[in-house]
C-alpha cells in the first residue's frame, strides 16, 4: 500500500482540491455541492455519492432509467455497492471524478457487474478476435480505439441521432456541462450500444456487432481505464480551461491527472478531444459522427500526429469542426501551439503543481511566490531538517539510557505514534518477532512504546488484530522483516567495524559523502 | 483493548515502523555501551546513530522511493565508496548530470543543483521527479526529526 498509497495520497489531495474548483466552475447551475473531503479517495468516493445525491434532483425527471449509462455507473457505484438507480441519472454530471476515483476503483469490479445485466448472449465472431487484438495493441486504452468500431458500424448512427433528442443529453448540454464533451460523446456511444442491446432492433446485425463491440470495449476497458480516465480528465480540463479562460485555475485544471505516464496520452487526447469539444456545442448527433470520424482519422494519424499538421486555434471558441486529417489542438489564449510548446506546457504545469505541494509542506511558505525563492526555501528547510537529525543523534549518543522506561510517557509523547501505530507496533512485533517477544518481554516492553499495555491481550488476540489492521501489516511485515533485520544488523555491524574510518571525518560536513 | 476502526494513514505506518526500528537500534547500541565513554566512543556512537537514523528511515519507507534506494545503497556500500573516494580523490561516483528538463535555466540552475545534492539519489533525476522525491523526503525527514525529538525528550526526563 505504501507506494500506491503514498503516491496516491499526494495526487488525490491535489486532485480533490481541484475537483472542487472544477465542479464549482463547470456546473453553471446553482447546484449546491457539498464540499468533498480532501483526505482520501475512499472518503471522496462516498462524498461523491453525496454530491451525486445533491445533483440528482434536477436531472432526475429525465428518463434515464433504461439506459444505464454503463460507463458512468462505474463512477458512482464506487466502493459502495448501491443500486443502479442511484448511479444512473447523476453520474453523467460528475465531470472529473473519473480520474481520481477510478484510480483506486472498482472499475474492474463493476464492469463485470454491468456485463451480465446488459449484454445478451454474444456469438463468437472472427471480427471479435481481430478487434480484441487491435485493442490490446493500443495498450494506452484510448477511447479512440474503442470508438473505431462504432465508426464502422453505420447502424449506430441512427441511434446516436436518437440520442440527440434524448432528454438527459439535452439537459446535460443545457446545464452547461459542456465540460463533459468527451464524456458525452462517449456516453453517446455507450448509450447507443446499451440501447442497441436492450431494445429489440430491426437491424439484427447491427445489434450483434455493436454488442460485440461493447463487450470488447468493456472487456478491455479495465486494462486501460487508468489512462483513458486520465485522458478524459485531462481532456475535460482542457475544455474547461478553454471555456473559462479567464479563470486562474487553468494551470491546475490542465494538470489534474499529474501522472507522467499519462502525459503523452493526455496530450494526445487533448488534441483529439479538442475537436470533440468544438463539436459538442453543436448538435449532438453531429458530434458523435464527427467525433467518430475524426477519431478514426486521429487514430490513423496518431503516429505522425506530433510533427505534422497542427492547426493553430488561438483561443477560438466557436469554430466549426474542420474535417481534415490533422490533429487539432485547443490552445489557450495567447499561446502558440506546436508540439514542443505543448509538451513544455504540460511539463511546466506538472512542475508548478509539485511546487505548490512542496509549498504546503514547508512551513511558512504560503506567501512565497516564484520558483527560485521557493526552491531556496525548500533547500534551506531540507538542510535544517538534516542538521536537526544530526543534532538529535548527537544528543542521543550522549544520553544515558535509563532502565526504567516510562511506557505511557513514550506513548504519549510520540504524537503520531498514537493508537494506530501502537497497534502497528504490536502487529509488527507479533508477526516477525514472536520468539523475541516471548524471550525478552521485559526489554521489549520497555523499549517499544505502547507495547507494554498491549502485551497482555496481545498474545491472545494476535489474529484479530492482524485482521482488523489489515493485510497490509501482515504482508508488509512478513515480507520485509528479513530486510529490516538485515538492515539493522548491517548498519550496526558496519558501524562497529568501520569506526576507525569514521573517526577521521568531520562532524557534519561529510553527511552526503558518508551516506 | 482498543478497537481500531480505521486503518492508519500511509505515512503513520512509515513513522511507526521507523520508530520501532530506531528504538530497537538504540537498544542494541546501548547494550554494548562502555560505562565511561570517551569522546571517540561518543563520536562513534553519534555516527552510528546518525547513519542508522537515515538507514532505518529509508528501510521503513521501503525501497520504493528513489531516495530511499539511494540511501540504502550508499549505506550498504559505505566502505566501498569511501575507499574509492580516498583512492581517486575525485567524486567519481557522483556523476554530474546537468539538470535536465529545468525550466529556469538562468535562475534556478544553482538552486536545483543544490537540491540534487541534498536529496539522496537526486543527482540523476529529471527535475519533475526531483520535486516528487523532495516532497516525500521532506515528509519523512520531518517525521524522523519528530520521533527522534520525542525519544530524546523521553530519555532526558
């Protein structure tokens, strides 16, 4: 959990703060949005449900029931396994949840749920295999690639046209959630597929073909959802920043995903959905068709996207969708577009986002502006922290250890080593060091804060503790305790053996060189 | 018996692990402590404690972070590194990589170099990743200082 958690803890924090901004800006209605907690993605998922609840009423009149917007279902039915009815009408509004929620999410879990309910029996198809192979090639999981089969099947178009007159989509458009162009177009496609499957159709082949494609899309979706979601998030933000170019949130919006792995994909998606962004302002059916067409062209031109054929669109908002074989990029006002500056822009946004995060970490740096000053502060702070560590270790080396440890005092004095970590201690101890614990109970009780109070019930309740605290402890400690032991032994042994070398060194000056 | 409904946050896990390891190390160090330590011994202990502080923090973090990997590697190869440096008298192992991907060439180059020196393993990273590692490293350092301070306070009271 550590890596994913720690990484994710940084990213969702940034992202969830930007969600609020996004949501406040993107939904032009007077929907009151409950402030989402900035803490974890799990809690944010629950809060997204509450937010969905708050948004639900205005949309709910529209008949959205039958077509479970399958994709959107996943977003809301995140960790809670609520019924489909909750997810249906509301999920389409949530603009940029996907990228953060689905990272942790239950996409993999939910998709199979959708599958049996919505898909009829699928005949095996040779085209299936071919398309499956094609999908697996584009490991980036573009919606583009998934949309391609839709492009090929003409029978889908009438359904997209049908959808154009659908209530919820109009509501979506009307509510100014044009920030969801990609979502819309993709929900168009999804809706088309769902409807084509649920409603008996005159064109049987189209049904089967689309259902097969849907199945494929859904099957391969989990493998690629991350990057697709980032793409969606990025594209939505790209659109949003074009829309609200006056707002100062552009930088943050654009960089919401913040993943370097998705950077490439994101920039490409931004280009592609630049077109779809344009189109969605027009009639929805045109969007779907154009989107599909241009997706295909985009796909064909993907290899040569960057060098060739970029049309500058300096802040043009309402231009028509040119149907050429070029990748169109939505630009911010006053910024030139070429391949280099786009990548530069992405990089700069990422760096500025990270600098902001660092700013939060360093105490007393909230008012500092500018990268140079900020860097200076960071360097000073890290140096001071390192000096403090040295000083404290010096102090520790001179202090005489007392035999009678005040366990409660230790427990109280370590602020973060509160109850959770004392439990961590106990479980850490029990898993790798059971013999140690039994033989040297007194010493370890003295040393470890909080263990003394736990020693009694500890032995009796090792298993429940482990289960409650989670597999994380068990797997982490059992896997790594050897490494810890080795580390410990190494360090101390090496320290003892190589002391003669150390004596010749200066005190603090060679910190880096020694370490 | 306390009931814990919530999993501890990721960072408190690292902190608790570090605290546990560090206390153990201190315990071991104090076992063999001579009754009247000379300055040399004290200095020795100081260095041991310092190194173990960094090393245990790195191992508590797991080698998932570049800086923790770099720290562990440096600790493991301390003797080797020292011998190499003494022989060659040049910092052969710390290659000077120009700060790639630095957006502010004029202003921040020196600052970025300093930052790279500070953060272990930061020599060969792109600037963006350096910032990531710096933030995580700072968090861990803060936790380390906090824990050590607590231990010292406990010892001294």
